């Protein structure tokens, strides 16, 4: 399917102007016989303004561009005098940077902004089940019907916002949106990069600028919950994530307080992965790093490095709601399929690891 201009208005997307030319090309222009769909291009004269990447399974993404073309729209013009033109095809277009809001449907819906590097809405994070074509159309209709004038102003502001670079630090409380109406709250427990930079010892096997964050047991329409009230709430198990959503201001800082000494931190345990020093066993829990030689000791539990890291939080609205209703984190641990030593089902392994490390 393809969005209409009426629908685009409600998702912060630029409309297709009446005088733009619509051109369809195979999804794989290098080898059209391998194509799994088509790409729809919209030209304003020689300027490529919009691309809809479509696939045979119905998934699609709509992006905005401002790419100058030449040679009867067969080549992408170079950006500099020393640059060379590139053939206009799907592969080369994807190497160019879009701008502004995009809409992505891949079994779920994501509305985000390339320019600001912020996400407005993610159906996966909102806990919405995967959607087929019928469910997608129902979602679009419901979204438009539920949109208020204030919502339209908000998505318009989101679409035209400029990129921000925000500061954060350990102990910060932050606010985020699960969906259009409901807020969640969390806390930054540990800034790994800052700790290592200041000389702290850490099993640095995490990608990116890692932050340890935890999410409180709260889903509310109130955007102004006090941090004193938040500190009385239980939290979901903490996890490491990259700092992008804080750095670009998607997660808003609302206050700060010292992190308690008994804060919950992920546990990483396993054999060193360093090619220069493989013969040791490492343990890391927050700022507590320990190691022992592999010789003379058994690796008590394999594959508990637990060094996975993502761009977003480790819970969605549905899982958070289940933990709140249960009054415990049992739903979280039941859903967890990783090797996490904090999971109660690994209590025997955790006891052995702590004893081995002298804790």
C-alpha cells in the first residue's frame, strides 16, 4: 500500500505535490531479475524529493530527499566539484542521507526523524502486536480518528525540529513516551565511558557509549511525576544501552539525585575475549570489576558475558504493564531468553560465580 497525502499530514510527512513526476523502478536496479519489489520515486524537475521503498510482502518505507540529478534523471549529481556522478538506482540512493520524518512499516509502524535522530512513535515499543495489511489500515484509520489539533501541532513541530545535543549524567531521572498518550520514567545508573575515562576498571566489551539504565514500574498520562515519588517505586532489571536517545534529547532529563550504593547492575561473567589476554576469567557488576587467571580455575558458567547492547530500552509498554500488575519482575524474567545471571532460574550459577570471585 501507499500513504495518501491526507494520511501523510497526520504522520508529519511531506506531501506529494501535484506537479511532481512519479517514476517506478525495480527494487534492485543492479540486477532487476533479483528484485523483490519496486521503488517509487517522485521528482520535482531534476530534484529527487521522495522515495517509497516497497517490497512484495507489503512492507514499505517512505523517505524524503533533496537529491539533484542529471542526464535526464539517470545519474545522481555529485555534491562537490571533485565528486563524480553516480547512477540513479536503489543502491546508490540508499547511500545518500534522507532528511526529516520517515514512515516505516515492517510488521510494525515506526515514525521517526532522520534529521533529529529521534523517534516519535514505535508500535513495537508501545507493545502493539505485529500487523498485517488489514491491521495496518485499521491502525492508520484509528490514528487519524484519535488525532487532536494539539497532536497535529506536536507532529508538525517534530517534523521540523532541529537536531539537539543534550547533556546527561549518572543519577539523572528521565521521562519518555511509550505511545502517544502514556509516559514512562527511568534513571541513568552508570555512565561507562565517563567511568573508564576517569581511570575506573571495567570489562569494556560493550559497543558504543554505554549507559546503564533502569525503568520504573509506572505507566501514566502525567508528564510531571516528581523524582521523590519515582524513587519509591520498584524498577525493572537494569540494562546497558547506547546513549543516542539521551544525547539527541528523545529521553528528557527531569532531575538528578545520587545513585544508591545497592543499585541494580547487570552482571557480566566469562572468559576474556581479548586476543592479547585470553587466559583469565572476568566478572563485572557495575563498577565492581574482578578477574582471576583461567589456570587453576574452572569457568563455572559459559555464555554469561551478557554484553548485548541496543539503541533503546529493554522493556516495552506491554511488558512494563505486566510487571506493574504482578508487582514483581517475574514477567520480565519469564520473557528473557538470554543468559542473565540475575535471572532467578540461574540462581545456582550465580551463587557459584559469586563464591568463585570472592563476593
